[in-house]
C-alpha cells in the first residue's frame, strides 16, 4: 500500500518537483502509477499540457497493463512543475493516497481479469481522445476518470474502476455537446458573414 507520508515530506521541502520525482514518491514503477500521475496533471488547468500528455495516454493504452518497468520518456520525466503546481499536485496525491489507504480494498477482481484488458485499453484511448480535443475545461472529467482507473488498478479495487466509467461518460457527453455547439456557432457565423457579402 502506498502511504501519504512521502508526499507530505515533499510538500514540507517546498521545492518544485519533476514528473520523475512524483513517480519515485510512489516507491514502485508501474503503468497504473504513471497513468495516475499523468491523469492528475491533465486535470490541472495548465494550458497545452493535456494535448501533449494525451499522446502518452495513447501509448499507455496500447500496452495496458504493463505491471513493472514502465519507461517514461526523458523529456516528460524531466518536466518540472513550478512551485505552485508542485504543491497542488503533491497535496492532491497525499489526499488521494491517504483516503485510498483507508477506504479502498480488493474487490470485484473480474474487472482486472485479462479478458477485460482490451476494454480498459479502449477506455483509456477514448479518454485520451477527449483530453486531446481543445475544449475549455475538457480535460477535467476524462482526467478524473483516468485518476479513478489508476487508483482502482493500484489498489485492486473494482468499485473505483466502475466509478471511472460515469466520469468518462460525462466527459464524452461534454465533448459531444461542446463540439456540436462549436460547429453550430461556426455555421451561424458563416451564414452571417455570407449575408454581409
């Protein structure tokens, strides 16, 4: 079980942290840990981060689940958050793991059966597509869905895996609605321009 103490100690140091350091605080290398950290970074409203990290999410989906030895690209591993976002990310991870240690337990093991792996790959890829789209606040729900998936996988809790689905469905609905709104607005603007000409 991952404890929250390393994150609190890192918070006390009050120094900017890199993605590699965030992964190292978990004490083990796995694809679920990488999914959790990358998804948490996608949830944070930092301009352009989600678009770049969605490509890594596609790569994670392709090889899901690889239990050990996950290789993080050098540039991503070296990417360093500023002091404000370092504190926010560390605080969020401390809170997540503190609550997970108390509330989560092994259950619903069939959701982690090898027969379900292909479905989880598709789900991660679908969330990566929504994160890739340049929608205002479009990263929040798919990022949250993948945070829940990563935590559920790490703690082997099928309930959390199931909870990742409604968040993701909300993300798909939001993306569909936003895309339709953008298309309708562009069409109306085009008609207005044509009326002026």
